[in-house]
C-alpha cells in the first residue's frame, strides 16, 4: 500500500481521555484517564474483560462516541474538527457485529468503502480493487456470494477486506479474529504487519493473549474499573497485569522473542 | 448462492413492455366488456383512472423501498409512518363534515391530514433520526417507526370515532375510502408529481442509502451524512405516501411487496431498486384496478381487495420458490 496525499498516515494522540458507557454523562465509567501516542507503523492491541470499554474506545477514536473528558487528536487536528468525509480517508472502523437486512454480494460491500472514499474512481477499477482485497483475505471465491449466506468467519473476512479497502491508514478493528480459524488469524497477523510496514497504524481489540502478543508492538489493557495501562507490549502484557485485569491465574513463558500465555481454565476448590 | 443482477437493458425493456401492456389492458377493458371505449369515456373516465392507479402504485412502492432502506427493515411499509392514518382522518372528516358536492373535499382533507401527521412525526422524531449512530448493531431508526406507529394509532382511534358517529348514508363512502378505492379518482397528476419529486429528492445520493442499509454507524465512518440522508428519504417517503393516499385511499400491500419483488430479480442497488419498484408498483396497481372494476361488473370492488387477493399468493410463491 502506498499512500497518496489525501490518505497520508497521521499519528494518533489521546490526552487524558475519559469514557463512559453509552457515551453519555451518566454511564458507567470505563476509562478515567488514558494518555497515549500511537505513531506511524505501530500496531496496538486492546485488551480487557467483557464490558471494559474496548469497543467504546474504538468508537470514540472513530468519532462515533463523544469522550467524557480529555481529547483525541488525529494528525494536527482534534477529532471533533474533522469532517466525516475527510475522516473517512484517514481511519477505517470495522465493527464487531454486522446486520445484513437485504441481499448484497460480498464484493459490493467491499466496493462501497472504496467508492465512498474515492467517488471519482472508475466503476470497473472499483470492482477490481474490491475483488483483489477479498482475494488477499482468502475470500476471493466468495466475491459473488450473498453476504447473508456466509459463515461467521467468512463474513468477518469480508468485513476486514472492506476495512482494508477503504484505504485509510488508521485501522480500528473490533475483535477482528473472533470468528477466524488459526490459518486466517495468521493471515490477519501477516496483513497487519504489512500494513504497519507501510506506515499504517492499527488498533485491534482481541481476547486471545497469544494472538495479541503476535499482532502487537504496543498494548492497552483496560481493567473495567476505569484503570488502563498502555505502552510497549513487553511492559503491558505481563502475567500479573493480565491476571489482575481479568481475575484469572495467568502463567507466562518467555521463549526468546516470543511470550506464551496460559490461562488455567479449571477452577479448583481450595 | 451467488448474486448476479440481470442485464440492465433487459430489465428496462421488460419494465417498459410491462408498463405499456398494463396501460393498454387498463384502457381497453371496462364494465361493459373489452374494446375501444367512446371518446368521452376514454378521456374523462378511463385514462385519468388508469393514470391515477399507476401514479398511486408507483408512489407507494417508492415510499416502501425508501423506508425499508433507511430503517434497515425488510418489513418497512409506507403506512408505518402514520401518514396514511393521518390522511384518513383528514379525508373522513371532510366526508363527514362537508356537505356533499364540495369538489375534492376528501382529497384536500387527506392532504391536510397527511401534512399534519408528517409534521407531527418529524417534530417528535427529528432528533432520533440523527441519533442512534453508535454503540449497537440495532437499527438507529426504531424511534421513527415507533413514533409513526403511535401517530397512526392515535389517528386510528379518531377514524373509529368518525365511523361510530357517521350516519348510514355516509358510512358507505367512509368505508370505501378506507378500503382503498380508485373509483372516482379523477386527479391523476398529484401522485405522479409526488412520486417524481420524492425520487428527485433522493436520487443525487441514492447510492448512499444502500450504504446506510448496511449499517448506519458504519456508513457515517465512510463519510455519509447519515442524519441528513435519512431525513430527506423519510420526507420523500411521506410526500409520496400522502399523495397516494389522497388519490386512492389506504391501499396496502404494494408498498411492502414491490421492492421485495424487484430485489428478487437481482436489481438491488438503490439506483435500480427505487425506479424499478416504482414501475412495478404502478403496473401492479393498474392491473389490480382493472380486475377490480371488471371482474364482477357492474359492481366495482375496492382495489385493495384485489391487490391483496392476487398479490399475497404471488409474492409467497416467489419467496418460497427461492428458498427451496
């Protein structure tokens, strides 16, 4: 991926960000003070227990939820000052759930992300680009299928192809691996590495600790009570921090560059 | 299952052919049988009626397609917005209160009622049409639908009241109006005008309605002004519905089903769905009305009876054949 002037990657800066559930003033406090700087080419994973605010944080960065306090700055401008058309060329948001009320083919769902950010592009070229992104996500054979007939993992790959095809350097992926098998988790990991090698930035919510380690250069860990730790993955993804956040026993094996996490899934009576 | 739309040229030819055939059938058949009508019957009765039927069907189908898209709800129907019931209150009040023989009394009453209920729905649901972008996969426009249903329910109560206090002579007129009837529909152009206007309102950015149907929050993140598109589409749907109801009373079925039949043929993108739904709705209502006024001639049935009696089994057949 090479960026043209309109899609130039820009860094993301969160300054003392506070978020509440539902984006309203009286929702439960999810994040009380989060400050971070995501530079070009970094891959951030977002971890935390159910309801800790992973999706809300991604939606706040996407511009869909207003923060309770603090600021989000994309490039040199605060997020609230971006027009939605301009923002669409800078960040792509891949939600966790999809609801497809009407029949539509897989390539057409990908194509609308291309068309939205580049309306002047020729129709045949748009279709070709959409199909090539589906192929890159190993969904080329599904291009003409109705998205409503796809399996969970297939639909998810179509959604990921849509997010990549939008051509925005900042990717916000909400649990993109929740339905993916091992091979496709590896594929996602490879694509995200290429993305960041081209100076794109990714923020990815995940639950699988080992996948998180493999994907990430940096990590954010929300504890669900307002607290958050963030920084390079080595500092954030530790057995004690993860164990405290999720309330489970975690053992960690260091294997050179890799780190393996094991969560004891059997509760023992003491 | 793969999805391939039919060639557009073929679809256009079939649609135009069907339209001409339906208009010819409607113009050439009458209560006294089949054949070329006299000059006066043709120009003063049959042509306006056939054109009114076409315009009404087109406007309802267009409104149905728009509501289905922006509310992301396959069960969307022009009558869920409360405009139909509002127009009914206006028309029935006019029939009840005005002396017989006031020209276009019920029609003007229906237009006023439709405008009033539209204003009510819009002022109550204005904020919610812009809100509801984030935080869930649920359709963000549930509030509009519920407000529409509530305005409709309130108007329905007024309709019941009018029916209860009306004398026997007026009751027949009232009931026929409620059933949906093209008998005596002489003004054909308002429905055509409203259908054309509402199509023109949404046309420039019609493709964005497809994106909204795929997820309204997501559509916003790819740069669509979701709130504005949604408000314009609902306004267009209200205008089309109001004009259709003022022309022919409350005709069900066609607004819900015409868009689905068009989708079953593979014409799914809004730029195709909207015009072809309008054409199909118009053709369907012309045919239904032709049957309604000839099948037990000289008695004329309300067109709503025929549109449901023919349309429901045909639609179920199409739907279930696909699934099998």
